[in-house]
């Protein structure tokens, strides 16, 4: 896992299990995060959070 936060010039990469189609990103804990947002992979293999820049990769 590569951890990097765009606000600190870092990028966070998380590998998601293949059977998960919808993910939720909140950018961290409730005091340092952002509003929870949900993303659906659909046919995509990669999703980037619009708030924190976390990149989620779908395996397989």
C-alpha cells in the first residue's frame, strides 16, 4: 500500500477486494476527514476521491 495525501503532497492507494463494487471514503477520522462520499467501480479499475485524492484500485 502506498500512502500519500494530496493535501500534504502525498497519494493514498488502497487495493479493494474484487467482490466490492461500492466504496466509501471519508478521508480519515471524523476530525481530520471530509464528508463521506460513495463511489461505484462499475467498469472502472481505479477511483480517485474528489476530496482527498485517495486512489482505490479494484483487484481482478
